């Protein structure tokens, strides 16, 4: 019965079957082995990596007082598509304690592509941020009535002190630019934006943890993958202990109330900043909670710029406080000895140029010249240096001078551990060559010798000058963080830097500063049973003179060196000296005497009128 | 009786039985993988009858028992009762249309208690029997029109019934019987024409909107005209055995096409498609002339093939662009890879490719797949069961499964070929065709090669009726095979 004529067809059929098998195996190979595309797709399909946020490091002051901690806050989110036609607006407004207009405005802001570029009606949108626990509790009771509304818990910063706002800084949502640069962050993460929060971001933030969750085809979470075997725990941020003494900081801010200015105090032996005041200051509490936005706007628009840390961002003519650095340079360069006298006929008068000075006996050698802050003395000194044959040309001499200044920490950023520090200005030969077309001499630039003219410093640099004098020639880069939990400070904050002047020269300057307190311009800084050294400054500028003071104490084994700078305060002795004296007393004695308390009260209430202009 | 039983055990093809058991076991394990839930790790009772795995295990058991029972039914009983079985199953199928409940638009289920049965799965058995019986009749010849039409009727009747049950996928399986007819001597032209039609469609529509770099000519249309020429020349050479005529045509067509292309690109641009139509026309004329001279009737058929092909393609193109509804067009476009529609028509296949692709070389391990567990793949324990294997067993495991399945099909082909009579051979080839068609469509669909036609992978996809139906087909054939040397 066999039909032999079609027998060959079994091979055709068998061959076709085998060809199909081979095609399918090749296809499988390309899907499973050659291509990684599907593997990645499968992971993003099935795994939902839930980030577990670590708690941010806490911040303490040098005496262990807690300054900054974390507090839960709640953001109200909603999915526009889910609330459509279901929302009882009045009910919501009353639950959140907002007005109808407020509600409309918030809704408008969410939908406005300019204020909210990532808008999508399918995803969660921020309705209201940073509700406190109490506000949230009230809202949560009624949450079920508002389908499409969700609550997202976040951790925000809370402050247990009312001072040091600009130092502590602030956190905010990460910027798109940073987001692109650093893959650690995702949209909506908080990041330090100002102050220490920014400069110690990597220390404070800790390390995020990840929970591997399984998500089904409908986006529902179905539990942990491998019972959490691949999860990573978050590492909490490290705590910071500041070198700031919060009581000293508070007093500084109090004393500068109603004045614009800055105070920086440093522990000379360590470079630790004991207080860093920038006035006007603000209470960091106002940037917490629902009023944050409004308050922040107010601060940012304030003409007196309370958000500006003048201690490191403001540059001022140092005035007579700068004379100490000049004395060191001249002594070290052999331009003068401590016994060299210079005349002062009511100031520096030479070749038709006159730099005025207040009345005092003349001529004077160095130490009384420092004590009386003789302008003539330092003008003569600089003139002698810049016209000295020793250097050949004035340009050469100028740059030697510049090198001394730079070695004392001027002209460049000191490198403090806060963001936004500026470098100030120390002119060099090229600068003057350009300004005067190479035709200049010592007389042209004479005012820099008394801390005027082109020279500007930040209050931090002025304070560091004082600390350097207190240390007799060395300083450690000033820093605000004393220690990091389970970590060491950067080397720069532990290694001393030398200036170009020798200890011998410094001793003369110290003697001059001691003399100034005992019998010179800053007698007001004299404290009973503490050997205080000081130097006033009265810096000329367009308006009323700035009042400045540097001082350290005790003279031997100094514990504190500070600089006080009060804009338009007039004579150094008027504002800066008494403020400096009060701070030194507070720090060295731990509290103010009854007398000083009255003085502090009085100083706090003194108002300098600055007008309405932008500062 | 004792002696007979002994003979059965001895002459039974144990290779096939072992392959069957392997497939069944692997299939059941795949269903375990597909229905296992990550979350409820406590529920590991794969044999509980409330679980799909338990039900499937029960059906496997039932199938084996039925298989053993089938060992007692010899070939003669089938030949005798085939028409009754066929008619009864067709009637049951028609009855199903009316008494079944509507499940997702399908009317193919008869529910008895908590179990549902799909009569369509058993109609293959009836059709196979009927086909084998009728072709075994003395004097049957498939080239005789009446006999061919009888076969056609036997195949198409259940197909229509199942289409009425709204189970288009299962209905298409009946087309696989044409493979049997081919083996039994049906002219290869039928299959060849069908395959050509599919090729024209895929190439023509798939590349319709791609144009030559320098010329305003659709690559798809051009390719189809070239394909028609190639097929026609091939037919002339191998079917008509007119090598000389074929060589002439080949030379003329290649030379003219190249010259036309060269002129169009380098001299002046014109629509080279017209040259191809001109060539088709000259081919037809030449073939007709040669047919006249050589008295070769088959050359006339070849020229007819050219005409029908050209008309077919153009009507396809017209239907696709002007008659089809947008959603139908989308389905075809997705299939041809012209559109990515991952949320709609392409979702299943896309997710299925992700699941398989994520398996890698050695897979994620048994019960460790994520895509299938988390229900990304729809129908993952029925039509898309192969995804679970691909994801959990990787390339190594899934290739193994494919190879075992094809070895099983080829074994059946070998068994079919060794039958002494047409009945056994047709019966065997019906099995080969059915199993292979299921394999071809199901695996192809999961791999994104063939259209999404919802038919199960035999012995793997969850479903009692299908497992039992395939088992009945297989064991009845094994008994027929065991009987082949006996004179009955």
C-alpha cells in the first residue's frame, strides 16, 4: 500500500521542522545571551528600589550644647488626575487651615509650567510643604476624605539655638545642576545650600540605604526581594562639634544689634573660630516650618543683607589694625628697629603730601607709635621701605611687601570651612604699574601702610592677623568645625602656617599692643587681672569712619584673639573696643560682671542709622 | 489476552513514552514556576487540588490512566468507529456553541462542576481518525478532485465549528492537516502558493514605506516584484524542469534590472518599478510561447502564478491601506515590527521577550523568576508558559526544552513513516503536524516571530482538556504503532 512516489517529502518535512528549531534557538540565543537590554528592562520592571534616608548629622557647639537636630515634617502631595471632581475644597481648606484664595493660588502654582516645570497630572505634585507634626496630625484625621492626596514624610532641620544662622546655614531641595553632577541625589532630596550644611554636606548627609522591593505589573508593591538580603541599611550622618562657643556667639550678635558689622574670635593655638558674628543676624528658627518661604524671601530682600556672612564675604579697609602687620614687615626687613623714631607733625608731611594724625608727642619709636596709632610713623616706614636701595626698584620692594602680607593670610582666601569666602585685596607692583602706568613710588601708595587705600581684608583675615600676633608668628587656618564624629579634620586645620616675620619682631608688636591697652588708644579694652593686648582701627571711607578693633588675651598663652568691625561706628574706641572687651571678658571669665552686663545692655541698644540705601 | 498484553508492552515505542513523560514533567514544573507566588512562600502545596499545579497534576494522572486504557483499543476499532466519533465530536462542538457560558468572548467551554472541558481539544482526535480512515479507503487518490474535496471537508468542518466558538487560534490548528495532505501526495503548489502569499505580504507591507536612497521607489514593492520573478524562475527550473528556459529568463531579468537601476541612478531618475512590471509581462509572454513550443502545460501554470501573485499583492496592499480598520492595521504593523506599541497590541510579546531575555545563559533558577511571578507576562501559565522556562532556566534550559520537543516530533515522524498502511501513516503525520504547528506558532509568538495566536504549547500550557486531548492522540497512535506488524 505504500505510496513510494512521495517518500522524499518526509525529508522536506523533517528538514523544515529542524530549520524552525534552529531559527528559534538562534532567536533565543540573541534574546538571552547576546542582548543585555532585556535584563535591564526586567530589573526596572520588577524591582522598586526604595530609598531609605539616613538621618542627617547633628551639630553641637564647642561645649557640647546641641545646636541643630532633625525634626519630621510632612509634605502634602496630590495627584491631579485622581482628585478631579472629587475634592471638597472647603473641607480641605479648613483641614489645612488655609483660605480659599490660598488654595486657588497653590493649585495655580502647581499647574504653572514656569514655577513647576515637572508637572504631570499623573504624578504626585507638591501641594504644601513642611507641615509640623501637629498640623499634620490634624490633617491626617481627615485624609481619607481627600482621595488623591498623600502625605510624604521628610526630615527637616530644627534649631535649639537662636544664633549663628549664617554659620549653620540651611538645607534645601537639590538644584538641577547639582543633580546632574552628582548621581547620589535624586529630585526632591535635601542638600546643604548654605553655611556648614553646604561645606560639610558629605559628612552630614550620611549614606542612603536601599530596600529592594518587588513590584507587580500593576505597580503594587509585593514585598521584599529575597527577604531583604540585598537591602542596604542607611548610614546616619556624622555629628559635627563646632569650635563656636554659642554663648559668645549669642553675646556678639546681641552687641551688634542695630549695627552693621562683624566679629570674629579665634582660639590662637588651634585656629578654632570661637564666634563669627555677622550683623544684622537672624534667628534660624524663622526658617523652619510653613512660614519658611515667606521669611526666607524677607531675608533675601532685606537691604541690609542678613543672609550675607560679612565675616568672610565682606571686605573692609582694615585701618590702623593693619599697622601691626606693617611694623612686622619693617622690623623683619631691617627697615627699622624697635628704637627707630619717626617724626609726626600732626601727621605725615612730605613732598606736598599730607596724611593726618591725631595729636600726640613726637617723634616716637615703634612701641609707643603702635600704642598711639601714629599714622606718620607707618607712612615713613613704608616710604623708607619702598625707596630702599636694598630692593633696587620700587616694584621689587612692593612685591616683597606683598609677600609679607600674603604670608600673614591676606590677599587670598584663608580657606575657612565655610562656603563663599572672598579673598580681599592686597595690591602688588603689577597692580600699581597698571593703575599708574608704571609711574608711581612709595608716596603714591602711602595710604596702604595705615590700612587704607587699595587694601581690603575680611573680618576673618583681620581676626587671623590678631591670632597670628598672639601666636607670635604662626597660625592655623581658621575653622568652625572642631571635630567630626569618628573622623579627623582636614590636615589644613591641624598644621600651623608660618608668616615671614620672626618671633622677635612679633614680641615688639605684642608689646606695642599691650601698651595701647594700658596707655594708648584702646584703654577701654583693659580688663582687671587679665593682660589684654589690643589695637584700634578707624577706617576712613565714604561715609562715617568704620570702627575696628583687634585684641587678644591673655598676653602670654593667649586664649582668645578677636577682631570687631562696626560699619560707620566712628572711632575704634567708640564701638569696637568696648564690644571686644565684653567678648573677651565673657569668654575668659565665663560670664560678664554686673558692671559689664550694664555696659552690654547699653551697647546692645545703641543704634547706628544707616539710611535706606542698599548695603 | 495475556499474550496480547505482553506483546503490547514489548512492541510499544518506549522512546516516545519516555519523551512524553519528560515533556509532561517539564511542563508541570514550568506551571509550578508560573503559579508560584513570591509573597506567599508558605503556599508550597503544589499538589493541592485548589492550586493550578495540583489540578494539572491530576489531569496528567488522568491522561496516563486514559493512555493505559487506550492500550486495549486496537486499530480496527478506530477504523470501524471513526465516523461515529467524528460526527459525535462535531455535534458536541456545535452544541457547545449554544450551551457554553461566554468566557472572555469565547464559547468553547462546557463546565462540569468545578472543571471545565473544551471539546475543541478533542475534535483534533476525531478529525485525525476521520482523515486517516478516509485516506485509507481502497483506491483513494488525493489528486482525484472528489477525494481531495472529501479531505477538505473533513478538515474544514471542525475549523468552522471552532471559529463559531470564537476560538480562532484553535481553529487555525486545523490548517496543519494540509501538511498531512502534502505528505500524501497533494501538489506542493498549494503549500508553495500559501507560503509565497505570506512572504509577499510580509515583505511588501513591511518595507512599503522604505525608499531607495536615490530613487522615489518603495523597497517593499520592488522587492515583491523581484521575489515573484525569483519564484517563477524557480518553478520553471525545478517544478517544470525547464532548466534552459529558466536560465534564459534569469539572465534577461538580471541584466535588464541592473541596466535599469544603473540608468536610474546615474543618468536620469525614473520609476524602476515599471521596468520590473515590464519584465514580469515579458516573462509571462515568454513562458506562454515556450509552453506552446515545448507543449509543456506546467509553464502555463507558472505564468498564471506570476499573474495571480501580482494581483494578490496589489489587492493585499489595497486592503491593508484602504479597507482595514486602524486597530487591525496596528496589529499587523506591530507584528511586522513597524510600530512599537508596548502598552497595547505589543504588550504581551514585549513583556514576554523581557522575561525570556532576562533569563540569560543559565536562568534565574527554578521559582526565582521575577517577571513571570509578578504577573508582567499575561497568560503566563497557559499560552505564554515558555516565558517561565526562558526566565528561570535560561538559554540552556529553554534550548533543552525545544530540542526535547522537536526530538519528540521527529520521533513521531519516524513512527509515522514506519507504518505499513496509509491509516497509520496519516494518523502519525496528523500528530506530527498538530504538535509541530502548536510548537511553531506558540514558541514563535512568545519569541515575537509569529503573530499572537492564542494556542497552547502541548504538555506545557496549563489546561486539562488540552493535556488529555494530546495524550489521547498520542496513546491511540502508540497502540496503532504497536500493532503495525500484526496481521489484523
